[in-house]
């Protein structure tokens, strides 16, 4: 039995969010093949993570045995997110492109999630690359939607894409060894290109589920 961590980050409701509809498509297709698997779900748009602050940073950089009760409490939300990721075999993140990057609620989740001696170690003995991930063996599926087009490799807006490259870089600190991305484009144009893009994304999602199984 596998555990799937499903994270939505759109601020829209499920009934009018393209990225959330992709997440539903993935989970429904997966569970149709794997009835016994467990899904842990978070809607970051509905329940936004707390932004980290000075007290959070102080707590995170204090050894566990030396933390005060207040510092332990400050990290409780982060610990919950960590436990969910640590137990997951597959992580599904849905993310619309907001201003060419990820939604603020998703960035806040990553900031809460990624912690020294929790998801990565820091050792200057490694020279100029002192950071190494702790977790491993996970698969991440990123499902995106964007209003414009051409954000992929070789596309006319490739250099404007600060969504998927950022998430792919951070994914290694979630323990991700396999990364897949599927998305739709042209939403703001509302033409046939958008319809075809959404249809193709859903077909690709079904194909990816079959591949992963």
C-alpha cells in the first residue's frame, strides 16, 4: 500500500480551478487502480500555511533538546507538514502560475517544510556545496496551469517560467528522486488551443498514472 500526499495551492474553488481539476483527475485515476492506497489531502488555498518569522527561524536553528516550549510550539505546524511528506511515497502538487511563479501559499508551505537537520543537513566540510537532502525515494508529480503559453523548454517564454524550475529545485529536499510535470496553457486566451491543452493534460495524467503503476 502506498501513501499519496495531494497538495492543492490554487486560491480558486475546486469547481473552477483547472489545476485542482488535474489533481482530482490524477487521484481518481490512481485510486481506481489502487483502491487500498491512502491519500492525505491539503488545500493550501483554503488553509494557508503560516508565514515563517524571526521566532520560527530561531526555533528551527535551536537543537531539539534545547528548545523552549514556545519554540516547540512555533514549529508544530512545520512538524505536521514534515510528517506528511516523510510518510508519502508519491507527492502530487497542483499549482497555477501566479505572476510567473508559484502561489504565495505554496511558497509558505515550502518555507515551513524545508528545515536544517529535518529535511537537509548543512556541513561546511563539504566545501562550497554544504547542503544535502535527508529524505529520499519519493516521486513528485507537478500539475500546473498557466494563462499564457510557451513556458516549456525552448518555448518563447521559457525564461519567464519561475514556477516549475523552482519547485523542481526544491523537490530534492522533499526526498524526490523522480519528478514529473504536466500542465495546460492558454487559459487567458479562452480559445481552442486552451481546450486542447486541457484535454491533452488530462490524457497525459492518465498515461502517467499507468506508467507509475
